[in-house]
C-alpha cells in the first residue's frame, strides 16, 4: 500500500531538508535558514503522522491507545516546531531577540509536558515513577544552576528560565529511560530513550551556543541540530504500531 512508502519518504525528505538547513545556517543564516529549519521540523511532524497511519493496518495492537499516544506526541512536536521558529527569529531580529528566546523556551517546555504525558500514558508508568523522575530532574536542574561558573557559562537574566526548562527536558529523558526498564527494553522504548537522550544532549550543546563565550561556532551549530533532529525523528518513529517493535 502507498502508506508503506510514505514513512521512509518523509524521513528521507527530512534528512535532506535538515542538511540543507545546516548548510544555509552555516553559510548564510537569516530568514532563509529559518524557513528551511521550519521545513525540517515540519518533516518530523509529517513522520509522526505517517508512522501513526500504520496503526490502522495492524490487527494485533490497541488502536485507541496508540492513537491517543500519537495525538499527544504530535502536539508536542507542533510546539517544538513553534520553538524552532522562535529561536531562529532571535537571530533575524536583534531588537526582539530576548522575546523570541523566552518564547522558544516556553514553547519547548510546553512540548515536553506533552511528551512526558504521552510517555506516562503509553508505557504504564505509575505515580511513584513520576515522582522519582521529577526528583532526579530537579536535582540535575539544581546542578545546572550552581555550576554556571564552573562550566564557564553566562546565563545572565535567562538563568531562571534555563533552570526551569532543564527540569522539563530532564524529565522527558528520565521518563523515557525508566519506561525502557519497566517495559523490559522493548524496541519501541529503546527508540524512545535514544530520541529523548539525543534531544537532551542537543540542548546541552545549545546551552554552550547561547551562554558560553565563543560557543556560537559552526561545529556546535552542526552538532546541536544533528542531535536535535535525530532525536525528534526517533521520537516520531515511536508512533509506529507496537507489533513492529516487539522483540
């Protein structure tokens, strides 16, 4: 069926668009790079939709549960797209760069709320699991707060929102890894964990780009976006029917 080819096609288009964006960002920047970045982000949303389309062909899974999981994840991806746009507009309009940076943080935080909600819903996590992950994430955010000088970073007026955002991104990664353990390392939870950890690592690199002197260099830009888009496409692929990911 045609839908069997849509998923790999969207992935391929996403890779091409991401590479094109990186070339534009490194060589030119500005609005052209922002538009291309938005296109790459649209591709991981398209990947999520095409992955979810397989749900209607499988007889072995729970269509309703997978569909709800997919909808919640897609809302997170849409907020990520908005965050991508805000953060790149920061470089296009210096006068309003602070507003765009705050908007990007808020969009991504909201996206992580949806990601965490989807993970808890889909992978049978209990309240105690959530509490443990929250405490771990909070502790790591405190570390971020107190190691600013040690890491040679300068958060300035963004220190508070960086700390709050850190809790959210750590939560997504922690819940993903825990879901992998709780579900006996099933293939879909492994993919989920890989995606969430890649997302986290991309944000750590992004911290250097934004808040470290001379951190905004081409190497960091390429590494940051490579990790970010790899993570997002991996998370989108978890919307494929569960039987495709059973061991």
